[in-house]
C-alpha cells in the first residue's frame, strides 16, 4: 500500500515540475514582448513631441491678409504721430532755449536795454529810483510781453521794441531799434526814454542813425528827430 502511495506522489511531483518548466520558459518571451511594446510607445511619444515642436515654427496668424494690412497701416500711423510729436517738442525746446539764452533774442535785448535805462543817471533823476520795467498792459491791468517787431530792409535784419519803465515819481516809455551787422551781432540804431510828463524832451541814450545810414542814404540826408 505504501508503495502505491509513493508512486502516485512521484507522478504528481513530475507533473508539477513539468508545469514549472513550461512557465519558466514562457517568462522571457513575455518580458521581451512588454519591452518591445514600451519601446514602441516611447518612440511614438518622441515622434509626437518632435512633430509638436516642428509645428511651433509655423505661424498661427490665420487672419485675412486685408486685416493684417489694416493693422500694419494703423501701426505705421501711430509711429508717424509719435515722430511728429517728438519733432514738435524738439522745435519748442529750441525756441525756448533761443528765447532764454541767445544774446540776440527779444527777451535778452529787452533785459539789456532795461539795465542800461535803470543805470542812466538822467533817467533816475527824472523817474526816481528804483526803476522797474514791464510790457504793455491789457484791459484787465495785466502786464503782457514786451511788444517788438522784426523786419528786413535792404537785406539787413532789424528789431524794433517798446516797453515801459516806472520809478517812484514818474513813468516813461522806452523806444529802441537794433540792426544786425555783418558779424551777426546786433547794434543799436537808437535807444531813448520818452517821459510821460514831458514827452517832447526824450532822454537819448543811443542814436547811431546818421552813422549807419551814411553809407546807404544819399549825401546830405539827415535822420528825422524822434518826436
């Protein structure tokens, strides 16, 4: 009885060993199949990423050509406005700089003439120091800019100016005219103060008309009096 049991056990053991051998033989093929499958997936993913990166180089602007041309025209118009604004601003800065710092600007001609008038002893005696200067008065009593005129005669540039001075006793009106010389600077033709209380007796600080006009006017021509 024991021999039969032992024989049956050995037969079962042989079947189990055969089954294990078959399983161990199929494991490498399964592993190889899965490795090939994973490699295929990775290759497909890499190709997809590569294709995606290639597509990023392609323009995504799908607007109609007319719309794009309109947008470019609008941008060019904005740039033109900006450049025009920069040009106008530069011109304004140039005018302001010339007005404030150029020795030939109307503002500096006024300042220089006012200093001469204020330092003139005859003007001090007539008006009473201290003396101040100002431009024309508006209807509201505001003192505006100094009136001046620039013109060209016989190819020569001139500037004519008028402003007011006041001391603690009296008032007066300053008249001046300058001409541009060949060197490019301005020189006085005349500079005088007309007193309000005695307008026919001006205080003359400069009168170079005879000397300057002698080379341009016929012989014997005498400049007219101021008043």
